[in-house]
């Protein structure tokens, strides 16, 4: 059975999506390009490795969970920057941990854990053309296993896929109305939407 690295993620649109793409594309140290076509601005709710035979079942579970949960009101509260294991600076917008968002994360992770594994390989990630998958991408997928027993580790954020960012206009309230099951790409970008839920 072939396996793929996946992300269950809220897709960000509107002014916050535009802001993130603008900051990413203006940065001189971007390590992955954000856009509206095939590298989507997102908030991860769960990551793991999924057998392709389990895709339909997984999509059915997600569809049941999100009924009545969207649209979801969220808020960006600050800019965070940390060092990645491969020595890069990585900037992200921290998203306020509302009880609704935390509950959605818990439900999705609990229901999908029986189908997920956390032993990813680079060939499980989506690539096309001249794309290459940096081995560090597997680190974040495999490390996500820690969250199954420790939901307090959930840190909702939007990765800007770059390090040098100057932004201080907080807070920003916004609404998301789409959730997607995506195949991950380089640096855990959401590269391919497998199924979108509204």
C-alpha cells in the first residue's frame, strides 16, 4: 500500500492570505514560496502519514467532524521567529488558541490517529517539475506524534516559510470557512489539495 504525508489544515483566504503571501514573496530568505495555486496559506490541525487506501475513510471522518464548525473566527496575536533543526530562521503568525479551535484540533487528531503513522520518507511528499524535498520535511511530520498524547502542545500558527519579517500591526481578526486534506510538499507546505471541505 502506497503512503503519503498529509496535513489536515484550515485554509486561510482574504486579507490574511494576501498578507502572508506578500511577506513571503518579499523576503530575501524564503525557503518555500507561498501562493494561491499550489502552496497554500494554512493552519495545521493534524499531520501524519496516511495509506492511500484509507483516504476515503479519512475524508468521511473529517466531513462528519466539521459539520457546524465552519466558518471559524480566529485571531493573529503576534509574530514568532524560531530556529529550525536545519539552522534556518522561520517566522510565523501565532493564532490565538480559542476553545473552539483547540476542540477542533483534538477531535480531528483523536479520530485520525488510528489511520496515521509517523515514519515519513521524502518520497511520500508531493513534488513536481524541479521540486526537491528537503529531508527536514520528515522531521515535522514524525514529531507530530507527540501531540496525540499531549494536546497542550498544539501551537496554532501560520508559517510564513521565511525568516526575515517586519510586521507589528496586531491583533488581526479573520474568518476561515475552508478545511482541506492536503498532501504535504517541501518544508511541509500544503502543496496538493486532496479534498476540500466547506
